[in-house]
C-alpha cells in the first residue's frame, strides 16, 4: 500500500495544499485556501482577473514567498517531493524557473548575452556549454544577433523575450510563466506558447502558465484552473471549462471569451450545429467542420452583404493634425530605428500603430510630443515643427501614456501625480482641483487621492498615468500598449474610455500588439516593419492580407484566420466580429435569423 501511494505521489511535479497568504499590512488574503496538483509533464494554465492571486501563487511556487516577501502564510507546497518552505531559493531554482510578467524586474545583465548567461554561469557549467545554452535560448525567442545589444536599449517586448531566454538557459524541470507574452507581438506569442509546448511535450518539462490570452490557453493546455479572489473556482480540461463555466460565465469572471469556441456556441444556438458535437478549440477544428457544412449547401451570396462595409469613412478633406515627412531616427551606436517614414494622422481618428517588437512603433510616436527629435526629416503637430518646440509646449496638444506606467509616475501621492502637469501649465488652484477630480473620477480612481502610487496595482498605476495626461485635456492622446497587464474588464474599461474621448473630438493613437483591440476599436492601422511603414489602411482590409502581415510578425485574430480559410467555400467578406460570421453562415444555410432568412 505504501508503494502504491508513493507511485501516486510521484506522478505529480507540484502539490499545493490549502495554501493561504496575506501580505504584511493587508486585511485581505491574496490566497485563501488554494489546493491543486500538477502532473509531471503537464501543461497547466491558470487564468483569472487581476487581483485573483495569480502572481502571488507564482511567487509562492518558486519560494520568493515566504523567503523574501513577508506575510502570513499557511498550507504547504511540494515540488518534486521537496517542501518549498524548507529549502533555499537557489535550491528551488534548480528545479523551478520563473518568467515574470515585468521583465524590468528580472533582467540584470548589461548585454543580452550577459543576462542569458548569468544563470548557467552560476551553475558552474563549462564555457562551451554556457555559450551553447545561450545560443539555443536566444534562437527559441527569436533574438539571434542580439547577443551584444545593451538590455537597457531594448523595446519592452524584446526585454520580455530576453527574460524568457534567461530562464530557458537554466533548463529547469518546471517552468512557471507569469504572463510571459504580455508585451509580445502576435507571432511572438505563438512562438512562446509553442516553445513552452515543445519543452513540455518533447523534453517532459512541466509548464504552469499564467495568462490572459485565453485563445492560446484553450488550444495548448492539458488543464486550466480559474482563480478568483484567491481560490480556484474551476480546474479541468479546456472543453470542460467552456461547457461548464460557459461564455457568459467567463465574462462574469473577467475573462475575455475565446473567439472560436464562442462562434461554436452561437452556431449551436442558431441550430447550425448539434449540441452533441465536439466543441471547437482551434481555427483548424472549426475550419474542418464548417467546410463540410458549407460544401453541402449551394447557397448564393447575399446581395445585402455586398454593401455591408461600404460606409467606411475616408480621410479626404479631413484635417491632418500630425504630418510626418521622410522621418529618420538613429539612436547612439548607429541603430536605425526609423528609415524614411511618411505619415499623416487626421483629426478624430483612432489610429493603431502595429508591428513586431523593435519595428519602431514607440520611436515613431515619441516624435509626436517631442520626446525624440528627428535625425532627418520633419514632424509637424498642428502646424508646429517639433524640432523647434519644447516637450512642455507640445504636451499641451499631445498627451503620451507610457507602456510602463512606472517610467512615468514619480510623485508621492495620486493627487500630486495628476496635479504636476496642471501646475506646469499655469492653471489656478481651483481649476486644478476640478480637473483632478474629473480625471480621477473618469478613470475610476476617485477616493485614492492620498494613496502613494506604488501602493496601487500595476493596472491602477496605468490608470493613474492615463489620468495625469487626461487632466491636461490634450487634443491628441497617445497610449502605448494600453492593454498590457490588464485583464478583460480592465481592457474594456481602458478602450471604452478612449472611445468616449474620441467621440468628444480627441484624436487617439494606440501602439498595440492586441489585434482584437485593433479590430474592435481602430478606424485605421499603420503597420511598421524594420523602421519603415509596410502598409496602412482600414483593419477590415489589412487583416485579410495575412501573408503581408506575417512579414512583420503580426497575425490577425483567430476569427479572421478562420474566415480566410473558408474563402473557397464562398466566405469571402471582410468580417471582424463573431456576429457578422454567424449571420453570413446562417444566410448561406437558410437558417432563421440570418440575413437571407
């Protein structure tokens, strides 16, 4: 009996029993009775809204809690039969590698090679082994040729990939990844998931992935755990999660429902599919089944659909508020970030600037408020030559919310942070107080005026950075990666605020990797690649140029990939939403509720 129990115990890489943790000075338990087990070689994904306890759990799994972070801890964690609480951090690190959400907290090397080599050097490995590990890890995260780049000069996404490579170079048996794709381009996300999957399937690594990317989670995971207010409310297979929690249930828990399963369930509701059929988790599964259904029918294209997308606005005759002509920017060391970019931004647009990590997106928009000056070329903002204007002068017209709010926040209270720009603009104190009140109310931080900014969550700090810009009421608002670190509720809140401001006349510029955000909010997208503009236009047009987008490591949302795969079945319209796809399929099949019913 003891031998059988030992075999059962040895099946598991990770065992967590009734884990509770409360941070020092907090009245609330961040973890409140977490119990779960992860099998050896399993790909286990944890999802949940911000504040659910996901990062706290990750820190417990690698021993940072309780060894470095104080608080009230009970329960226990066993990793490969070893009690985490009784071992040192270096001992735990030999078995478990942690990829953190914010790469700034993880990178210590001056160059990329130094950082990735740091861990293997500490293991005392031979030089040739270390160099081999560094080379393989950088290749896995698509950073070959970056070995001698200074880490401080990398983009946010590039830093994230360096952080992942530094863990991969250690060859841990268990990889805990806390939002490792949050700053990566779409194909970068795919590569990270597939890299972890390969390590999981080919080398037997146990992977515990924490992510907001539910479309990837349902496709790659063996099991998914839904964490909510410090407890698991569900643990099971992706199909069980979607059938038992449901699409509406996921939304209620602050999770953005995955597109392909959502399409499946809506087609079940319409009677196109039988409820007993197997739920689709991937584009490939959906394409295979829909192809069979559509090819059985000889439906005609709806004439109503022919005109569905003809009402898109053009820019002819609209005021160009930003004009960029033949812009070059060369950083110290000779790195050419922009190579002859020419662009116009029109009043009242919502423009998405997209492209792979390092393509020049942030460099471009920093020219719009004077943070960077052209090496060559010209940038005009409301007719002002940015080379001749100060950042202070330009900030009255152009507000910039940084990708990382911690690079923007420096005051000792929320109120002082929002007040800073207003004071510099010379507003009287009574007007300043009104603007502070309005801005904090608008972003949902009213009542936190006296809090120290770094006592706020990262999502709240991002809202604070947004409020500090918003209070100055610039006509143009630039938001660099507005959804990084946000859960679905936070993403909707941020994007709906930007849309509301756009409806009031503000021009919005978004730098983003989130193609769903581009599809649902942008009126135009500008695609950067290697420092120049590859293409620009409406999302409906560009998303279906899939081969072109792939050149810059972009990939449209799963729904677009599905529709594109069905072109030879007659599905050839520029759909961006699930409802549009459902209505056309219903129309083609003659199902009640479709356009042709």
